[in-house]
């Protein structure tokens, strides 16, 4: 079956702009998580959604937001982009998000802020 | 979040077994032990996970110490495609939905 799909794969934005990234989870998976990966900070958890509700949130400023739709697809938005937001943004899905679930990651969206 | 400790790097030869250790002395009873690996410019790939008993799948084996304070990921015959960063992660029960706390991982180099 199809894996986690993220779009776009690569994008370049200018400081101050906003960006929206999209994620389609594995069919049947209702939990979607987002992560940011940078060389300096490694992989960091942003937030998790289940049944259109945010259940868990990492330590990121309010410029980072997300949402989930009734079909479990999710989007994340970063407003007022800063140079430090340049990163690989990863989406992951699992059946319910419970600790024993296997979490599957997408290939990521590479964001460059100039 | 409960922490894990892994060696920064390890090396192996192709076709040989690899044992990747992980210490997690503060693990709680409901924490699952997950292993992921990541190749450059790719998302993390699930390898294996377990709670108390040893686990086997087509990719690897996970050996969990009786006191659960450490575990070992075993790749039975390393190939060049196994060269990656390996992450040992504890996923906590309760309200840590969908959250994995990644450390620095172990960089595995496989020599032909």
C-alpha cells in the first residue's frame, strides 16, 4: 500500500512569507505527526493530530501551526518565515498515535528560506 | 522525556552481524523501545520495536535486557545498504501521542 506522501518535496521561500506543507497519511491511519529536522537541532517533534484535533504539541513558536481534515490528511503552516526555519519537514502517520504503534515517515519537504 | 544513550558511531564489515547498543536506564513500565534508521536526505525508516520480549522481523532483531534498562539492535548480516544513522527511541505511554524523541543516534559505517 502507498506510504506517507508529502508535497511539495522542495520549495524556496523568502523571509517574511508563509508556507503550507501537505501530508497524506497511509490509508487507515488516523494519527499524523509533524517533525522538523535541522543539522543543528536534529529531529524535533512539532505536533500531532488525530480526528482533526491536536493532541500533542512540541516546543515551537505559534508561527508553526497545523490542521487535519476529516480524511486524515494534514497540513502544516509556517508564517512569517525566518532563515532558521530552513529545514526538512517530516510528516509521519500511525494507526492511532499510541506508544505501541509503528510510526511511518514520509520523505519530507525541504524548505529553504532566503 | 526518558532518554537513551547510544554510541556516536560504529563500524562493521559487510556480511558480518552488527550489534547496536542502547541504554535507557530511566525507562518506565509502559515505554516502548523503537528503532529507526535514516539515510541521507530521506525520512526515518522504521526498523523494529518492542516492549518487554525480544522481537524479530525481516530486517532485524531486538534484544531487550531483562530489567529493560538496555537493548540491542541486531542486524544479522550487514550490507552496504544498512549504512545509516540508527536511532533508539522510547515512546512513552499516556499522552505522548505520535511523539518520538530522537537523540543523536549511531552512525553505522559498513565496509565492503
